[in-house]
């Protein structure tokens, strides 16, 4: 497994975990990504699945062409997820005094990891240099 697949898989797993952690708190109540979002959570779940699917495909040798194609899709989903998370961090759902919790920061870092892992997974494999005899 290359670095891109590993980074994307760790980001995907982190994004799945972050979805169940508190993202926002207001008035003593916490809200997870699943509770706070209506469409963004679906994009986050799809991003996590894309990050994990590339690594699963590589580990189980399911396809030789999917890792590069899946990495490009994962990079796109990761970039969109980062943008959506940043927007929701700047403008949190609800009204009143809403504060960010650990899940939002973990979600942002994980989405960025999926995007970076997807980008790294798209890079061509470098052939080893011939040894000098």
C-alpha cells in the first residue's frame, strides 16, 4: 500500500468516527454531524467511504485500475468536504451561542487527509533506478 492510500484510509476512518462525535454545543446540549446537518452529513459519509474504498481495493487486490480512479474521486470528495466543513465552522447551524467541539476539528482534519491521500494516490508510481554496476 502506498502513502496516498494509507493517508486516505486513515482520513476516511477518522471522518466516520468524527461524524458520531459532538461537533457543536449550545446551552449544554451537544450535536453530532448526523444531528446537525441535513445534506452535508451525506457528503461526509460518501467522502469517508471513498477514502476507505481505495485502501480496501488495494489490500484485497480487487482491481488494478480502481486505486488511481478511486483516488481521483476521493480527492474531489475530500476537497468538497473540506469546503463544506469550513463553511459550517464559520456559520454553524442553529441560532444563538453555538460553540465548536472536537468532532468538527477532527472532521476537518480527516476530510483534508482524504483529499491529500487522494491526490497522492493519483501520482504515478516511480520506477526504481537501475543500480550502477
